[in-house]
DNA sequence: GTCAATTTTTTTGTATACAAAAGAGATCAT
DNA sequence: ATGATCTCTTTTGTATACAAAAAAATTGAC
C-alpha cells in the first residue's frame, strides 16, 4: 500500500545507510525492541548493523532532533521515556491536529479522497467483525492517514503522521481493552458521515472525542505503568 | 529573559560542538544568512566554523530531521524552500496550535501565567506606541510564548515554539505591512481579555484569526515571497 | 570491612582517510 | 559547431584513528 506524499522525509527514501539505520532504530523504539530509558550504545549498534559508528551517530542525531532519543553530552544516547503526563499531553495535541484534519477534509475532500476513506473504512469493518486486533490496528492507521490526506494540507498531514507514529505504542495497548475495537469502528462511521456530508464542525468534534478517548483510556493505564515502574523495568527520565 | 521549560532540546543546551553548530546554522537559515534553496557545502561550512566535516554533518542531520534542510542522497544538503503553498499550510497549522494553546490557557492559567501575559502584553503596547517594529517583533514573541506556557501542555508549547521559529522570517515580513503592528496589538488585547475571562472558545477563535494568514495578508505574503525569489538566490524545491 | 583517591578501561566527540558516486570538462565523432 | 562518451575533479558517505572525558576498578588508608 502506498501513501503518496504523506510520509515525512519521503524524499530521502533512497536509503543511504544512515537513513535506513534511522528507520531501523526508530522502528525498534516504536516496536519496543529498545525500551524507554534504555541506553543506545554506539559500538553495540554499529556491530549489530554491521557498520561503523559514524552512520549510527548520524541516525541518532536525527532521532534526537525528533524527540525520540535524548543525547546527553558525553554520556551517550538513551531512548526517551516521555512519562505518563507527557504522553497525555501528546494525545491532547494529537486530538487537536486530527480534528483539524477532519474539519479540513470535510471542506476539501475530492472524489478520490472519498473513495480512499470509504475503502479504508470498510477494511476496518471487516477486521472489526473478525475481531482481528492486529489487522484492525493496521487498517485504522490507513483510515486516519486517508483523512490526513483529504485535508489537503501536506504539512498538517506530515505532522499528524509523525505524531501518530510516536503514539503508536501507547495506542496499541488500548486496542486490547475489551470491546474497544467495535466502539472505535462505530466512531469511525460517525466521522466518515460528517466528513462526507461536508460538516466540518461535526467532523472536528467527533474526531477530537475519538482521539481524546484514547488519551483518557491511557490515563487509566497509567496506574499499571506506575505499578510496573515500582516493580522493575522502566526507569524515568533523569 | 528566560523561558523556563519551553524550548525544545533544552536539556542539550550544554553545547557539544555539533549542538552549537546546529544552532548556528539553524539561526543562519532563519535569519537569512543561508537563503532558501542554497547549497550547504560541508567543507565550506567546516572551514567557516573551524571544525571538521563530522560535526557539520551531524548538525545537518538534525536540521534535516526537523525539516529545515533537505539532504538529497549523494547530492548534498540544501536549505529547504517551502514555497508559498507550504508556508500557507504551515500558518494554517500554526493558527490551530496557537488557538488550542489559547483555549487551554483560558481554562488553566495560574496567577503567574496571568502576570506573565499581562507583562508581555504591556511591553507590546509600549513598542507599538513607539512604532518600534523590531522591539514589537521581539515582545510579540514573548507574548505568544507566555500563552504557550499558560496552556500547561509542555508538548504543545514545544511544538508551538518550534513552528513559531520556522515561520519567523515570514512573520517578520508581515509586520512591515502598514499599520499591521497596531492592528496586531488590538487583537492581542482581545485575546488577553478572553483568556483572563476564562472564555476558551473566544480565546480560540480570536487567536485563530490573529495567526491565520487570510485575505489581504495572504497576497502580501505571496508578493513578498516572489519578490524575494526574484532578487535572491531562491529556487524552488525539486 | 568500608570508604576515598588514583589508575585503568570504556566511551564519546572530532578529525582524518579512503572509496564510490556525481558533476565538470575534455576529447572525439558526426 | 553540436552532441555524446569518456576522463578527471569534486564531493559525499563511511570507516578508522586519536584525544578527552566519564565510568569502572583497583589500590590504599583508616
């Protein structure tokens, strides 16, 4: 599947080593291979990917610029651990950006946008019916990307994609919550309706709620997080 | 003047060479020392700053990650030239983020926030009375930062600051437009009123209008841009 | 045995070196 | 003279080398 023009840095896709490394490490962070707070050893990473330290450092520089990694002078790079409060803040901003995209989409969507939205929406439906969380997770992403694209604001779309990616791990946790998938789908339906009807304000508020709920759900999970922290793994910033 | 906790990357302030270089080059781009479309030669920059290519490259990597520089594989780095349409898109997003910050500020501001807002607001007033564009430009920035801070969403504040910085050169052009400064100040007054009254929706819409580039301002922007392009080194993306 | 100071080891940050690719320029054919 | 191909130059991308700083470990004092 191809998301033309939505991905940031698309022009750099022709992978120089450092670029591939950036994606690999970023993916590792988002996936959980590298845990929050974990130290990213340059030589270790270099060995792992079979390259020298130079491109590794360049990749880490880029990741630090987008806030996924923190480079402490002379003390190496660690995976940023946003902490519950910061994650909640990010959801708050995500809700606003998404709702903006939805409002713009309601006013500006073309026939192709409409087709893409409906297509991804029905994919979500199938996945929801099959109760296939993994599949729904992916389809849901495509659905949201379709709305970003329909906003016809490329910069906004890039921002949304970037933030969506960063929130991925926390969103993923949520889908496992009982019945969340079907509720999510019915929210989608209402959003699609508003966008296609050209009702910008309805699209805005429905999308805001749709995303904000995830933030709320997340704060429910915060207790789990802090419990986990007490027991072992994690480790807060600083 | 100190904007505690607002600047992104604040924790990296302890300047390793590459970090200082990043700031220097970023500043050069925002200031106009490096023009949009200009090629950033690594050896040239290295000579200029008296360092080797390595930290220069690391700085460029970071700048490319935040979208100020484009690194074309095997073809070097150039200063990104957003082009009028993209700039417009960025202002559209800025308007939404600012209005969000205003809405949150209306609901969440503390006494200290109130003091900071009023203080910066009255500084703007003095500068506007003296018709001191440069001074107003600076005070205006402080005013907006005070609102970001009052939103009590650190992530949002960072996003706002980053985008505000990127739009700096274009905003600056706008202040030169006749009478814009005094109009701007009266808009500020209405915004302050809404925030202090706790009227989130009024704050939101007033800030949106204040920031959005609409009507005449858009054509002013475009004509300024094309003039600059004609005279300068310019050159569109791609 | 515990704590502090010093030495050793690791690791980061920057410089340099080298290979490969892109760009510029010259040569040759038409 | 114009256009295309080949060569030479410049520039990027990655590896390696080295210096300085931080972390770890050893030694020594109490």
